[in-house]
């Protein structure tokens, strides 16, 4: 401006640039040679109904006497002490950038030569401006391109959805720039926060404030999702809670754009800005492309996740199948064995009974008869346990009162293993809801645990069976504890007690806990053990209340 004023013998000079919408001429810096208090009145000039506008329309420079100008312009120019003004176009490569305005306080009017010199100068200025603008534009494009490139790269690198979202948002925060960037996923009829990044201006609380939103048109993200199009807005245009929430975090401008992959709505990308700089149309476009890339990457990560889970499920099913097959084979074998062994066993029992009657043995002979009888009983028990273990389990769930099952199991166990020296107590909360289980199987499992507990306390002690309700996230779980004050289990045995045929007892079969495990598994439950040697043992069964 100073140079232009000097080389055209002017007292003041100002450069105006056309705004984007071409409705106004706007100064980009204070003019030279004008009082600061006055210069404010020159700052913006409308294109319509102004001399400057006319000059731009006519595409010709013009020199004027101030006193011959329309009243409006004249008062300002008079105040600045100007007598003559010249308006020349800033044109570069046929593209109009704006206007250069010159003023003289002397009575020397601008002649054709002055105008020509001014026009030449303005041409140079326009070229510089265009260069600067092109440079800025290129810079912007470059950063936009690199954002899209980064998003694509992250998408191809990251296989997990959560880190993918976080990394992309961090990139958006860096390149756009924004103060808050959020991704919501559609879950049922809600939009649930899937990730967010906040600049220091956005504040930490912002993520919580924007966490879950209804999927309806009460919010801008909701609208973006439902209509599958981008919405941009300033905070003044919002209403109600949305506006208050945004204002509370100093947010001025927002954009929400849908995440759509293969025609399917996955969620939304939302960004917010706290500075006074509104989002440009280019920002909107950029976020839209960013959302498209992100949506595709999320879709891919989800597919990958699904695939991984399917493989795991397949491996699990396969393992189950193998186990099932093995058990089925064992069951068949056990059934044949039981049949084959039980017949001779029956004969042995009968024969012993008859022999006892015939011989009426006493002393050593009587003792030998007892031994044969006991061992035959043991064989019979092994066969029974083996059948229990190998039998295929069909779980028939019915609502069952837990207190009744526990009482039944304690009674049956006491019959199997007489224990006058063991003090048994049970504890079930009064309002325990009925549990959906197979009653006979659950009783069988409890009988086995109680029998073991009794056997662990040959010198007596306390045995307690208690039930309680637990909550595991969304799931309601019934918990049953069987505790004794018996011999306990060593650490290295703890690893093996659930294996079939593992026993430390002279007349044990090692099948009791294996059966417990099978029954609990069949109910999608878990069985745990805590024990300390010499002090006692607690077995804990957990069964989900609803399958
Ligand atoms: P068994 O009772 O026929 O030995 P189980 O499968 O019922 O077979 O139990 C396996 C082993 O686990 C037992 O031999 C014993 O060593 C150990 N065990 C089970 N329950 C208890 C308990 N309550 N206290 C101490 N040891 C136990
Ligand atoms: Mg046992």
C-alpha cells in the first residue's frame, strides 16, 4: 500500500479483496495514510450500490473528484481530507482479486498516465496475492490429502476397531484442525461412543458429555445418521440441551457426518471447533471423505474380528466334539462292561448269601466272607460311577428351588456315607429365585461334593453348603459353596482332582469330581476349588441363572 501510494503521488492507499461469495470488498489490513479511527469506516464495502462495485462491474479503472461523488462516500472521504480518488482493478491472469484504491489530499486530479501506472502496479499486486493464495491452497490440499492417506494407511494396518477409531480421530484432530472429534456406533436404537479425542481447548469432560445419544432427530448426530448426510452448524443454531452442552465446553462450530459402508449405517463422525473460525465447505468435504474411509476400515476390522471369533468357536466346537466322541466311546464301553460285570457280581452276591446261610461262618471264615462282600460292593460302586461318568448328559432345565435340591443332596450323601461325627449345615437365602437347571444332575453333583467333604473329615468337623446370588456384568449367577474342615488338597493334586480316575483314596474311583465337572459344564457353569492342607476345602459351583 505504501509503495503504491508513493509511486502514484497519493496520500493514502488501501487494498480490498473480494470475499468468497463476491458480495463484498474487504480490507485485509489497515490502509496507509488514513487515521486509524477513520479507517474502520472503510473496512467493508458492499459490491451492490457502491462506486467500487461499479468499477469492478465495469472492469475499468476510474478517477473521481470527491465532491462529485454520491453523498454516502463523500462524507467519509471528506473526513479523511481527500479531494481525488482513483480506483483500479486487481486482476491477475484474467481473475479479479479486488480493488486498489488511492486518494490525494491535494487538488491534483488523477490523469490517464496516473491511472495506467496505478493499473500496472495493481497487476503486480494481484499476481502476488494470487501466488500467496495458490500457495495456501496447495498447502491446504496437501494436508487434506495427507489426512486421507493417513486414514487409509491406519485402516490397512489396524485390525482392531477401538485403536483404529482412536488413531484416525487423533489424525483428524491434527489436520483439520478441530478441538473435539468423536465417533459413535449404532447399537440398537442408540448411538454409543466408540472413541474420542479432545484438544486442550475442548476439555476432558467433553467426551462424557457426548457419550450416548438417541438415534433420532433431537441431536445433530442423530439427524446425520438418520438422513445419512452431513450437517454443519454453529452453536447458535442449536437448541435446548444440545446448545447448552456445546456451550459448556466452549464449542462454537460442529459438523456431523454419517459412517456408511456398503450401504450400511455404522455410526457417525462428529467434530467440533472452539475457535472463531467457522468450518469451510472444504472442511465438510474432507470430513465426509474421511468418514467414508473410516467406515470402510471399521467394516473390515469388524469382519476380521468376526472371522477370528468364528475360528475360535470352530476350534472350541471341534475340541468339544472330540471330547464328546471319546466320552461316547467310553460310555459304550462302560455300558457293556457294566452289563458283563454286573451279572457275575449278582451271582457272587447271591452265592455269598447262600454260603453264609449254609455254613454260618464265624471267626476268620466270617471275616473272609465280609471281605469278599465288601470288595464286591466296591466293584459294584466303580461300575455305578463309571456309568454315571460316561452316560451322555441331556440337560432338561426346569425351574428348581435351590434349597430343596441342597437338602435332598445332603440327605442322599449322608445315606451313602454315614457320618455321625460330621455336623452338616445348609444356608440358602429365603428369597432365592427358582433356578433353571436339571434337578437330578445338580443333585448328583452336590451329592458327590458332599460325599467327598464327609470323607475328608474322618475325625469329624463342620460341613456347610450355602447358596448365594452373584452378578457378573449383565449375568445373574447362582453360587453354591460346599466347605469342609477336612484334610485339604495339596497344590499339585489340585490340578488333577477333576481328571477321571484320579483318586487318593484306597477305595476311591476318582470319578466323583469328573462327574461334577461334566454336570457343571453342561449347565455353562464353572467349578472352582480353594483348599489349605489340614484346614479344609471349599468347592464353589457357579451356574448362570438364565442359559
Ligand atoms: P474319589 O472321591 O473317588 O477319590 P473324586 O473325583 O470325588 O474321586 O475326588 C478325587 C480326589 O480329590 C480325591 O481322591 C481327593 O484326593 C480329592 N478331594 C476331593 N474332594 C476333597 C475334599 N473335600 N477334601 C480333600 N480332598 C478332596
Ligand atoms: Mg468322590
